[in-house]
């Protein structure tokens, strides 16, 4: 049950992050945004990691898995920000949040016992997410910087990246220590984003006006990822990954309220289905 709580808290935090990402990514270069967000998260993690410690517990395998999670973070965050720059929240977020099936599948491959109730609950979550996304097919081009299919492609890449990030991070945490794993993963991701920025000869300077908000986004993103990664040492760790997928529909709710993005009646039905699935997981795991 504690793993589920970690995941739900992460979902709430990520929904705020994604709302800000949608707002700032409109017409802005993606790489500078990602570099600042990653750097801010690393700066926030360094003193905490040094104070709490845990480096002595890091095995060679833990280091390798943590570094691999950094590669997955690049795919997850890069796809997320790119998708948000192309399409409204109501289309992107539910698709990005569709990684629960992948997370439970990975957990099954790792030897965790996945019951029929687990699969049914996650299926309900995925159906709800699918309803929310498919209902957007009839939307007008307004609010889209590219064809919806292009945005869905980037969102799908982000989905794969998130599932891999959580699986690798949790596996690394079981082999080592939570905070070092999180910091290593983000440092690897930051190095890749900076390398890509330099390769494209981009500049962070035009984004100075957004520095405070981007710094906040980096801190809360690191906190959310930390919760899911820390759940790796808890019973039914996969529940944290599944529950954190709720950020997709929460972001839709926030966008409808703050960004005035229209949500169809059938999409509200999909959102309700996701809540039912999450509740079923919680009751079954308690």
C-alpha cells in the first residue's frame, strides 16, 4: 500500500510539472528547457544525497542500471516535451500515462507475481486513457503545431521511456541506494541533453526569463522520480509505477481548469475509468 501512496503522490507532482511544461514549450526550443530542468533537479539532489549518503551500498550493477535509467530519462522527457510542443494536454498526457501495462509486464519478467486482478485493474486504467486520447481525434487543428499523429508518436516514445526509467531505477535501487541512483540517472540525462544542445549549437540564454519556473520544474520532477524509485525497495514496487500514471489524467484536469483546454464528455468518462482502476489496485494491495 505504501508503494501505491508513493506513486499517487508522484502523479500529483508530475501533473503540475506537465502543466508548466505544456505552457512553456509553446514555440520555445526544447533542449534548453530540458537542460535547465535537469540541471535544477541535480542541484537540488546533490546536497541531499551527500547528507544522507548511501554511496557505499552502490554495487557495480547498481551503477550500470542507474546510468541506463539516465538514457531512459532522455527518451521519456524528450518525448514528453516534444509532444507537448505539438499538441494539447488532452491528447498527449493520457497517452504518456499509458505505461502501466509495460511496467507490470517488466515486473512479471523480473519474477514478481502479477495476479489477474492486477491485470484487470491496469486494463481498466489503459482503457480509460485510450478513451481520453481517442476522443481527441475529432478535434480541430487549433492548438496543434503538427498533425495529431506526430504528437502521438512522440508521446508513445515518452511512454516507453517512462516505463524503462522506473524499471531500471527501481532495479538499481534494490542493488544499491535510492538517492545515489536518482542522482546518477539525472546526471547522465543532463550530460546527454547538454551534449545535444552543444551539437546543435543551441543557447540557454533566451530562456533566462523562464529560469525560476524551470528550476521549480526540475526540483519537483526529481522529487516525483525519487518517490517512484524509492518504492523499488517496498513490497509490490510496481504499484508505484502504475499509480504514478495517474499524472496523465490529472494534467488534463489542471489544463481544463487553468489553460481552459476543452475536455469532451466522453473524455471525462475515460478519466473516471482511470480513477476506478487506481482504486482497484489500492484496495487489492491493501
